[in-house]
C-alpha cells in the first residue's frame, strides 16, 4: 500500500471508529459523532447533484465560479465512506459526477493554474478550491478513468507548481490553507520538496501565533484578533496535521481552541468587541478540523454542536466531510472557566453576577479596504437571561455604533459614508477638530480587580466608559468626558435587535420595522422595555432606528421618499441611544436591567398544549419551530377558541404572546365572548412574536374558560389574514 493510500486508510479508520458505541439519543460524549455527520453528508447529495450540469461538469453552471466546484470534496468523501446508512458508497454514477467535476476545473484553468473569476478580471489560484480538489484526488484517483485521472493530475500540478510562492504571501489564513493543500499535493505526486515547503510555512505560522492563541495582522496599523482569519488558520493547521502528523502544530491548535472557548458567551455565540472582521452574530461558531485534534478543541466542538447533533439537524456537508476524513477523535476536556485577560492586557472578558462583559483596548484607524472593520466599540454587554444587550462588536463607516463621537453627526449625513474614513485622518488645528472622529487613537482597560472601565483617547479629547453593578442586579453605564470638547460630542449606546414590541415610558408600544424613526428621550418617557430588557436614560437622549451596519454611500443629506429598508436587513440593525455632552454636562449615564415581561407568579398557558377548535371551521396548524398555533384565516370573521382551566376564582390581567408576520392580520381576543382591549395588528415585515402583551383585566371563576381569537381585518401591507399565538398568561391582580 502506498504512503498516501495508507494515510488515507488511517483517516477513515479513525473517523469511523471509536465514538459510535458511546452515542445515544442525547449529545455525544466523544468526538466525532459519526452517525450524525454521515447522515448530514448523505442527505446533502441530492441537492448537490441537482445543481450539476452534466454537459460542462460544472455545479451551478449559470454565473459559474470556480468555488462552486468545492462540493467535489464532500461528494468524494460520501463516495468513499462505507456504511449501511450510506447508499452512495462506491456508486459509479456519483464517481462519474466527481470525475467530470474535476475535469471542469482543469478545463477552466488559465496557463498559470488560476481561474478568471470575472470577465476581464485577474487570474486567481484559490487555495480553498485547490485544497478540496487535491483532497478529492487523494480519495478517488485510483478509481478515475485513465483519461480523467491524467487531466486531473495535469491540472492539479499546473496549479501547485506555483503554489509554493503563495504559501508565503498574503494573509496567514490563506497562506496556511495553501500550505496544507501543497502538502497534500506533495503526497499525491511524490514531491518531497512541496511537502518540505509546506512544513516550513506551517512552522512559521505556528511560531507567529500570539500566546493567547490568535494571529496578529501583518498590517502594522491593525491590532488584535480577526476571528474569521483565526478560524481559517486553525482549520488549515488541522488539515495539515491530519496529513503529516507533525506534532509541531499541536500546541498552536490547543492555544487557538482555548482562546475560542474563552470568547464564548453562555449561549454559545461569540464575543465580538475584540474582532476586527465581523460584528456580533446570533449563530454559533461550530469550530473546524483544527479543534478536533486537541482535548480542549473537542470539548468546544461537542458543546457547540450539541443542539444540532441531538436534534439530528443537518450540518454543512463540507464540515461533515472534513471531520470524517481529516478530523481527530476522542473525548473532550473542558477548558478553564472564569474571567479572561489576554497576555497583552488588551482583552478582558469578565463576569459581574448575571452580566458578562467583553472589553477591548485595540485601536486602529479606519481602513479604506473592504473587510477590516472600524475599531469603534470597546465593550459588549451580555446577560445570562437576556443574551446580547449592548454593543455587538464593530461596524464599517458607521459612527452611530461607536462609544463616542466628536464632530458633527446628523442622521443621513454624507460624512458617515465611506469617504469619512479618510477625513478622520485630518489633524486638529488650534484644538479644533477638522472632521468627525469615531475611532479612538488610544485605549486602556482598568485592571481586572477594579470596576470595569475603558479609557479612550480621540486625538485632543479623552473619555471613559464605566460599567458599575447595582444592588438590585442592574448595571449602570457611565460615559464621561475628561474635559469639554471643542467639537460636538456624544456617547452612543447601540442595542442589537431584539424580538417583539418596544414599550416606552409614555405608554406607547412600537414595533421596530423598516421605517426610520427618531425619538427624543423626553418624549419616550425616560425608559424603554424590549423583550425582557429595560433601559433607563436621561431626557436629553435621542433614540434612532434602524441604524444598519454600514450606511448607504448614496444616501442624501435629507430623507427621500421611497421604499423602506429590506426587512431581511433588520436583524443586523441596531436601536441606538445617543447621549449628548455640553460644556455643563460631561457625564451621561444609563441604567440597564432585566425586566421580565410577566411576573414569576403568572400562570402560563402554552397554546400548543391546549384544546382548540375553529367555530368558522378554518384550518388550524401547529408550528413546531415556534411552539405556536396558527389559524389559517382567509377573511374577516374567522376565529379559533382555546379551552383552559382557571385554578381559582379571582381578578386577573391577561397577557398574550402573538405571532407576527407579513401574512398575519388584525385580531381581537375575548375571554368568554368578552373582548379585551383594542384590535391588535399582528403584521410585521418578518416572522417574529410580540412578547407578552397586556390586553386588559377580567374576573374569572375557577374551572374551564374559553379564549377566542377573531380576525377583524388586516394591515394594507399584510398578504393574508393569518392569526397565531404562542401562549397567554393570567396575572392575579
């Protein structure tokens, strides 16, 4: 057996052995959860094949891109993996697709082994595509038709002949990808010089890792981690190790896994204030092959994939294939818990009771390049019950997301577009700022044994934000200027999007949809409640919605009539509270606290668990994903009635958690035919839920009662008359 085939056989044995017997219906105890990964891989095949053009060998032939062929690797993996649950093992038709797909890559190559991505564009050798192509070749090469194997080999060698230079150029993530792919090519074509070049490159990358487990940017003006590039590098190191068994990279993979463990919030999402490339996401980082070769990394993988694995939800086929072919196996060992302080003392992650803070002192000037974010936000705030509450990482050319701004800042001002990045570099003249400044030039974190605070410098101006816990479980955020500024100055409190309606101190309830709105703090009544969060603010504050990740570069200084923002963008937008400073006001503060939408003593009635009928004989369905009951109404007057039991006679307030959507209508809710409150419009531009909404008070006797939901109309923007409910609550008066 040749060396490449022997190593490949070893991968397959490692992947398919070990943890199967330990798995049960719950989360696995060891990595990998082979059955689940293979199931995901198998289930992905029909959709991949549906996109295959047999004439050209291309996937998604319309608007084709070389990266479309990346599916060649998961298809090769599913063809190779033997299991009773895998009908594609050894399938000749699938092998023919794989063969043709590799030929398509060779046919599309330029003389230098690259691919022209767009008409007139430059040729690019894509390390990720070459990596998947060569790994597929290692799997199927002995089974390809002779002519196809020759074309694959010629195309791969054409590209890899130039790859050694690409392993030393560019960002470390892509360099590591190229090196891992080059090592595989050295195995496939018996090129020891390629393997040695790859080894040297990977050794240099591992040695350049910071003690905290991330790789610093080569740009001297950029500091701190870019987590997406960190993940790319760890993935490449894992692939390289699976091929080489070079123990020199194990420590780097372990340090990386420990860092990513440290940066997780309790819900598995990732703290983002440190990150120079991505803002906060509600999705979880599921790790990659680089995590699978260390005990700390496997613990990360087991925790982060537990929900998907236990629920048998399919995972990305490329992820599944990489884990089954290249991943390590064994138990996970929990990483150390507790507060985190980076070696350079520029990163902190701290716990304050139910609150957790992510603090960053990394600074950088705004970049004119597309991907680097502005380092404008020094902290994110997370609550164990509320999730992400304040901050949410950094943005691009978006001063409203900053902790402080100095200079003119108006809604829709063209200076908040990409041109402002260059303008911020203008020097101060006689202490007068010449442009808007929203990224600090220097920052310093308070010591871990003191109240969390970040000192920030913006040229001639200095400011500080402090996070102080209060006796009742609330947190005060204090924004302070060191001295009056010669420029208009303000602090900003960005609130990531939450579910349902916002309730203001003035009694108003408002759903933050696509329409723009500016609300003075005084008019709002000094506080708001939103999905369990309560924020108290001064009268001179100003609320703005929606504030997107990056403003349009074509937006006029004054609003123009036209269609609202696309509803799909709203999840990325923030509600921003702005706190202005003046000569006499150098300190502004807000108080943030959890505020349960219903008292702990409330009786909850889950709609999906109650008997329900439709007096209008309308279809009723249950939505499992939201545990909601939906009346499929098509006109006014249709209704559904729930029966529930009241344990004791008394006076109660009724609250209902209704489903919102662009196909939902206006409804009334009645108890025993007595309508409570006003008709409620359940239209929203996206699927959501209202949260518990007070509808009125009612006196009820002990025993069975009925709650009726009736459709009375629909918003002019609503597509249908649907009515849905998750739950209702009775709060004893």
